[in-house]
C-alpha cells in the first residue's frame, strides 16, 4: 500500500488528568515537538489498560503528525491499570470491562473531545480541526471505537478486532452494531479470520449493517491472523498483517484529517497473502 511517507517527528509525552463528572480520567498524551496546529486521534485501550503497548501506539501516531491521547476508560473502577497478557491479566481486565457501560464510555469520549478542543496543555500545538477528529481502538477498545464513531466530531475510526460489536453492548441493551447508522465519518474495521473471539459471521453482520446504513466503510479480514495480531507483545502478533493494517490506518487518517489522498495499493494483496474483504 502506498501512503505519503514522512520522517517520524520528534514528540513530547505526558500523563494528563481529564475531569469527568467530578472524577478524573488519567490519560496518556503524545504530540509532535514541532509547533502545530495538528489534528487529533483518540486511542482506545485494550482490556489491559493504558499499558506499554497502548502508549507505544499513541506515540507512533504522534510521530505521524497528530496529537494522540489514550484515556483510561476504566477510571470508575480503577486508576493506573497496567496489565500484561497472561491469563490472570485477561481475567482482571475483563472484570473491569464488565463494569463499563455505553453511556459511560460516551461520557468519557465526550470529555476527551472537550479536552482536545479546549485544553492549553500543549500550546502552541493547538488541535485543528476541532470538529474532525479520529479514533482508533484495539480489542475491547475496538468496540469502544465503534461506539465513538457515532459521535458527530469523529471523522475517522479504525476498529481493530473489536469483540462483541455484532451481539452485545457494554452494560447491556441493543447490540452496538444496531447503532451503525449513527456513524457519519469513515470507519475501517479490521479482523483476523482465525480469531477465536470473533467468528466470521460477526464480521459479516457488521459489514452488512454498515452497508445498509450507507456508512463509508471498509472491512478487512486477514486470513491467517488471530486476535491481537497488531500487538508485538502477544504470541498472536503477525508482523505482515500489522504492517499492512498500519498503512491502512495512516491512509485513513491522512485522507480524512489532513485532507490528503494516498493511493490505495495494498502490497500484501498483490502477493496473495493479504486480507480478504
């Protein structure tokens, strides 16, 4: 895939506390050292907290010329959560995930949007545009990103292997996929076909819902990849699929947030090893 190539920018990083209804939501922030303005991207964590992997993704996005921020949307049940990828970590992460609700996640995302639109933490690196931001999420964060995609200000969404979208919603209620018509921007949904947590049938339901709603979308399925293939700290890491997916994400954000239009020529598809739509 061909995307506009640029040298990675030097960045600053810091933790910030975002107020949410009298509470505080600790968030990890990264932005270019070069004066802005820059567009912004919200990074939604896996069930494992804003750990080293999520911080690395946040920094990686910032080097591409964005203000990137990863909120801890578990703040109502725990602060400063940082887990690894053992079975015990999965159990702990799921316990906190079960305490989230769609309403709470939307409130948290709204708080992050307000912070990005009005904060003075990184002046003169103002976020522009203020009404067109991006988001990306992984694992349960991919589900959260799909929810956030329905907000008016979210112009571009990348949802990586978001489980449960087709048949559930945080806190209960109608499945998240039933809200697909609320999505006004573009959405890129990425899955691994050998993912034991997300059957192929679920990805078809999502794709059909987006198509029926008239949402500008792309659903990518990597034939040999499993859950968590983008994370280089997991046994399921697939470097070839991860690289292809990253180019797609960069193309999406460049096109929608920076007004650039990279040519779409997936290298992996040319080789016959790439994703299935």
